[in-house]
C-alpha cells in the first residue's frame, strides 16, 4: 500500500439524524421486557479502545520496542506483507497460524425452494448454541438449521412488490435466541426474529422514516444496530446507529459506496469490523466512529467473522486470513476452495467455520479447526 494510503479520510458525525438527541428506550422482544437505547451525543460513551485511551498507554522503554511502534501511519511488515493504520505506541508482533480442514457439507435447499442454484449473496450466522441461521436471498427465506446441520424451519422474508424492497441484505445475531435482518430498497427497515422450540418467528420491525440511502449489512453492538448505508445518488457511504424506534445517529460518512458483498461484525471490545471492496481492505472502528486500524484484503474479502478472539476473513481466492482484534498480526491459511466463498460464521462450541459459496448447488460447507 502506497504512501497515499495515509490520507484516508473518515468523517465522524455525532449529530442524530433527527437533529436531536434521544434517550427513548426500545424493546427487541414482543413482550417489551428488555429495554435498550442508543446513547445521545451528550451521553458518555463506554469505550476502552479509543485512540485517546491508546495514547495514554505506557511509551516504549527500549530501542527494540521503539522500532516496533508507529505514530499513526501505515507500516510494512516485510515477512507477512501487510500494512496497518493504528494509534501510536501499539506494538506489532507475529501471530500463530490458524488452520482449518474440510469437515462436511450439508443441504442448503428445501423442497419448497424455487431457486436451487442461484448466485445471490447469501448470509449465515451461528447462535450461542451453534444453531445455524441462513438468509436465503435466492428464495426470500430465513432458514433455521440445528447445530449438527439438520433443517428445522423457515419463514419467508419480504421482497419486491409495492414496498419497493430490493432484497433482504444483512443478517446479525442480537442475543442467544434472537437475530435481525436488514432490508434495503425504496424503503429500509430491520426485522427482528426470535428462535424458540426449533422455529423462527418475527417479533419486531424497525422502520426508517426516510428513503435516503440503501440499508445493507448490519450488526448489533451496545444495544444498537450498526448499519452500513449506501447513498447512491450522492456517491456517499455511511455507518449509522439505529434502534427499533428509528432513532438514528450517523457515526461515519465518507465518499464511496458499500455493496451487498460488504460485511460488518461487532467486536468484543466496543468496536466493530467492516470489510470493504474497491479498495479491498478490512477496517476497525470504535463505537464513536473513529478508525482504529485497517489491513488489506488483496483479492477481496468474501466473509467476515470472529473466531477464538480473532478477526477471521475468507478471501475470494479461498485464503483464510486471521487478524488480532487489535490489528497487531496477520496469518493466512489456504483452504483449497474450488469455489468462490460468500459468507462466513463460526460455531464456538464445535469450533467450526460454516461457509456459503457461489455457485450454491444446494450445499453449505463446514471447516473444522485443526
């Protein structure tokens, strides 16, 4: 990555979409038993991984340590050939390799599916008990599979018609029994689904009051949905916080567009990770919208997830790339894929990656850590 990369501009916007801070609570459950809200601009943020916090860390006390630090610019590791933008005084070190081998594949389609070999980008997530949820964008369905990959249930997802919905675009885990699906198009909204007794049920819908931008992938962090939005007419992409009462706050706004192939995943340290296409890279942001680091994804990131406390990316050429959550190391493993991967999730109990790919041919592949 050239020197010009140090000029990446990220605009953090702290004003609410409505121009007013709101502390109104919202519920993700139909019975209104769980109350949450997005903190307004004047409220304190609970973030221990901001650039200001990093600046307060102890300075290097030896020449060797000084040689392994940076002052907020890109650095180049000649061995692993990766570049990174990080706050100052962050030590760079090598990570151990993470390897995975093919375990099995399981049927993706059901008898009622009309499209069994479509090419749309499908998403997959794993719940805390390793239950698998698949967003089938080819057949407009949200599908539930057991932890050992048996099909259990599905519900239809809206698309087309007078609502002007292009497709369901994003999928994220909210809690151990809840997932959310984002819909983009003329009108944007988020549906929240509960998973109980081997079935999926729609519980809540969060609607946006305006038609600006196209809602793509989402994640859930600090009791808020973190949304990727593309404003095509203005050639602007933004990252927004949103609750089910449509209280919104833009935290990142910059030139360029997100695509349906872009992924966002919430981290465990009050930050989130976004895969970018054109240019191909992975970026880490704080909850306030500050960029903490980024690394390249040379052939394009096809899937993004967290595994064993690491950020794991499957590249379009079948390489599984692991990066520490602090952006301090990178290692690659060739999965030897005969296909182009689409989306990735991780089963924590079974220690397995679950991957959708293109072409579908009716199956999803599973890779086991080794």
